[in-house]
């Protein structure tokens, strides 16, 4: 059988302009926070999910109780930093924001019927703490599952900081793979370059082969690469003239993904042009083995530069 190469997405300029305008105007999560007099913290219901709204002088944000998932983040005076699909499945994971992939990444290694990326993004988390000061807000979410406890700590203001902490109380060592799966909002993914991964090695999940990055990464024909390096990556958005510095330190891997011309369920082609996924992870051969009473951490930090 002849293998066919996916056709690059090259829409006409007028379609790009129209879809760009659509992406700017259609932001239902931001609309939930619109209007004067919004409280600093509040709960609402949207597409059959409980959402926690944050309206602070430094930023606005939206979390979902399902998944403990940050869906929307926008510092004051800036465009949104995170992309989220407009339509969510009635049941199942929400695509967008920063899903917590836990306690496994991608498919489960032995159980084919278990959900991709684990139970965390399908489970309801408990919001234990939320507080604010002049610099921003801090939140603490928790999920307890069998002998595992996982905590997500968020600091939001002029920057975005997430820290995932897993504690293991089983009597035997267990293997953990996890990711903070950031969907970063961009003007047009075909006009984005990622810098900072040059000379990094990894595995290409589309080509199914090892690789070494030799130049800044562009994603106009799709990408799914697991880099065996964590650290700072500059996301340069030419259309929006913006550069986000994304730090994946704390794990072993940086994962970069975009479907390219491959369709995504419940996501239109113009929506898919609006994100690039850069993730902090420890996965595949870099999964973590933790013993009883031990912990594992993962961090994701983004700032405008």
C-alpha cells in the first residue's frame, strides 16, 4: 500500500482573514466574564460543566471542575493565551486550555479500553483553596483516586504558572506518565515558529522514528513530537506579533502537537488554525517510577517576552 502524505493547509488569504476575525470574536468563555461588576470568584454552568470564573484586575480565567482544567487565561490588555474548542462533547474530555493528562499519557500501555490520557481529565476535582492579592490569584485543586493523590497549584496574574504534584500511597512502586497539555492560542498556526528546541533529540509519533531538531520548528503540515528535553521554548506568532516563552521544566519532555490537515472531532478547520500545543510531560521511556510515599512533580510556566 502506498503511503500518502497529508496535504499542507494553505487556505486562501481572504479565508485566513475571515477565520482570524471569527476566532477573535467567538470566545464564549471570555463572554462569560463580560460586563461590569463581576465578582472576583464565582461559579457558573456552561455546556453541562461546572465552571469557576476568575475576574481579577491583572487577568481573567476560567477553570472547569471536570479535569481541574484551566480553559481560559487572558492577562489584562492582551489577547487570550489559551485556545479552547467552542463545542464540547456531552460526555468526555474538553479539548483545549491545559488538560491534565494523568496517570498515563496517550494510550494506556496495557488496557486498550481505558481512556486516552488517563482518568484525571474526566474526573471532577475539588477546589480546596482560592485566594487573591494585588499580583494575581492562587488556586489549589485536588483529585484522589485509589492510592493516588494529585494536586494542581495555579498562580495566575501577568504570567501563568501551573504545578502538578502526585503522591503515591500504594505498597508497591508504580509507573507514572503525565503531562500539562497546553493549547496555546495563535493567530494562525501556519505562521508560528517554535525556537529553543534546536539540537534536541526525540521521537516523531507521526513518522514513527527518532529525530534531531536542526532548526526552528514550524507546524504547517502537522506535528507530533516528543522531545527528550524540558526547558524554555519561544512561541513566535507572526500574525499577532506576539512571543510567549513557555517553560516545561520539571518534567523530562517537551511535547509539540498540531493535527495539520487531519480533522479533529467537533472542531472546524478554522478553529484548528488557532492553536499550537506545547506540553510539559514525562512520558514514554521517560515515565517516572515512584515508590510508596514518594512524589512526582511537573511544571508549566508561560510569560510574554
